[in-house]
C-alpha cells in the first residue's frame, strides 16, 4: 500500500523548526513534546522524525534503528513524566489512523495521557 505523506502537516513543520514546541525529549529519530491542548494532566505526543503517516506505515517501512529509538523514547518519556505504569496509576497510549480512526494530523504520532481516570476507551453505542 502506498502512503501519501503531506510534508506541510503541522508535525512536519515542527520537525523543521517552523513551529515552536515544548520539547520533552529529542533523540536521533524521535521527538516528544507537550500537547498544546492537553486532555489530561500529562499529555505528551511522541513522533518519529521520518515521514510516516500511520503506525502501520511506520511498522512496515521504518528502519530497525527508528523503531527501536521510538520505542525506547516512549519508555523514557513515561519515566521522565512519572507516568510509567510501574510507578503510577497507569496511562493511555493512543494512535489514531485514517478518517474512521479520527486521525487529525497525517504524521504518525502517539499520545501518552495520564494523571486522571480516563474513562472507557470508546463510547458504547446501542
């Protein structure tokens, strides 16, 4: 499957330094920063620096080094922000993909949310 990456999306602009962010962690292949509209006391976005549209795109096409760096960066962000499941009451990790998944920015990103009860994952219908 071909993925159509829009290099004018807001995260691409953040990566190019065109839009400021509140960096939590930066590594060779990953950037983590505070969400500008936090939905929980702790709300960090983690993005790969590569041009990946969704999680499955990242998993299919990222290098082993990018995947490892991203995964370890998520763990480090959890440790830095005190939301590690080992030391806190838990967290939620969300990655939306495509129209039906509610993806708003076409650059793979992982939301890390914690610091309050977050309710059910999806609203029950019917």
